[in-house]
C-alpha cells in the first residue's frame, strides 16, 4: 500500500475514533484510593478507572505520571492518555506474565505510555499491546519485551518507538494495520505472522535514531528522524519528526532525583521545570519557571535553590537534596489544585550565570502530617548558551 493511500484511509477512519469526550476520569498511582475519578480524588490505577461504572463510551481516562499495571479495555470509544508522556508514565511489563494491555473493544486510543519490560540480561517475554478490536496507539515506547504489538483486527500506530524487542508486530490472518512515523531499533523481527497482506511501514525508521539514549528517545540535533516524518507538522511548524518526541532544542530540561515520602494528600510532591534553560533565550525575554504539584492545598511553600546535589535533613520536612550555597524563591501559597509556581530565571536575574553552570531546586512546604512529608523531589539542571 502506498503512503498516500494509507494516509487517505486514515483520514476516512479518523471520524470513527475518539476525538472528544463527554467526561474525563483521572488516575494517579500516588492516590490512596479507592477514588471517584476526579482530579481531586483520582483512581489509584488504570484498572480501577476502567472497571468503574462511570467509565462509559466517550470517556477520556487521564493518567498522571507514575507506574501502572497492565489493563484490559472492554468499553468502546475510549481515550486513555498519559498526561506527562512516556518517560513519566510507565506500564510495567517486567513481571513474568504473557499479557500486557489487551483491547477487546472498538475505537480505543492509547497515548503517551512507556511499556517497559525486563532489563538487558533478563529473558524478554510477554506482549505490549494486543488488539482484538480496533485501536490507535500514539506516542508510545516499547522496550525489552517479547512482542510490542499483536492483533487480530485493526491496529494503527503513530509516532511510537519499539526498542530492544524480539518482535515488533505479530499479526493473525489480516492486514488491517499501519505504522506511521515510528522507530524500530534493535528489533529481531519487525513483522511476522499469518498475514494476508503486509503492514504499511513505509514512513518508519529502522536503526539507531541518534537520541539521548535507548531509554530517552528525545532526538539529538543530528538525528536522521528530524523533519523526516509524513504526519502533521510539529508544534513549532516544522515538518513532522519520526518517533514519540518532536525535536526539542531545550532537552534535557533538568533531571529528577531524590523522591521523598508522600505528603498529607497521599501523593509525593513533584517539581517541574517549565520554559527555557538557554541563557540567550532568557536574555531575549524567555523565562524558566519552577512548578510544584501534588502539594497540600493552601499551604505555604518555598523553593530551595542550590548549586549542586546534596543530601541532608531539613527540620522534619524530609530529605533536602540541594547543595550549598543555598538560596530560595518564594514564598508561594499552594493553589486549589495543589500547584505552586514561581519564575526562577529571566532577563532580570540571570546575570552572572554561564553556560554549563549547574543548579538544583526543591520545594519545601508546610504540611499537617507530623514529620517527613514537607519536601518534593528535586530537579538538577545545566544551563545552556
């Protein structure tokens, strides 16, 4: 099948797949459960969300960053999307069971997950996604498992990656499948099975895509996958890239470390860098913000800034993981959805900093629990020219 015919078929099928939802259900692996599916009271797992009576056709299941068990979909017209993307949202495939995510329904969209199997040196086994109905997989990563995809009916895969798997795609008696702008890297057999035709792989990349590593598939600037895709343009207006991530000049924007205990919300506080780490962009009007989430509503907090990683105790708040000299940004008051945010760097306060300088940050906040729960995890950053 030619690429043009393949794209035409997808355009004709697009209205049949979930495009908008009547409601959203939220999932957070740090939630205490059982949950009602709201942002304030999420389900603790995807399995629980799909089993709830409120999960009806047309629902979007929004999955917050974390690690989750495989699940089975039996409800038609669902979108299951990872809010933070595949590097932050993991479907654990390391357990020795044969099945991963099973779709026994029609018009299901699965977006933004990392299906992570056993590490190198351990027998790779099991499936990533099996489709017995009709599904689209978007921007997902499959690593270290026996077979990434298998299907007995319709399967369409967009902007995904299969890495260190024995089989990329195993089919059973049909050819209603297509792959667009996806990566197959260190895969033993790309496609096998009792096919009545061949899956369309004409717009995929086979080999090393030149990324930041096999478990960080952000593209480096010399990657052959940049501007090589056939799908819609990237957010910056450039031609589509191949793989789950569009090329990002600012990546990596910080490295997370030092995960503290859950606070009184039942979740571990998180910290995120938002904006740019480029000094030239900051001088031209850009900003770098510190954003903390999953924090107790209404509590006072301060972002602690250091020049290095460190590890010490801070009163009863948990483990402080930034090294001296230490400064601060804030204070902030945690808003109604558990978020606190400040501008860390901009044109007015980035003087004296140089490319290659290292900085770390962490949020301390008040909490109602007795001890050990007042610090988010930490993030480490290298500034760029």
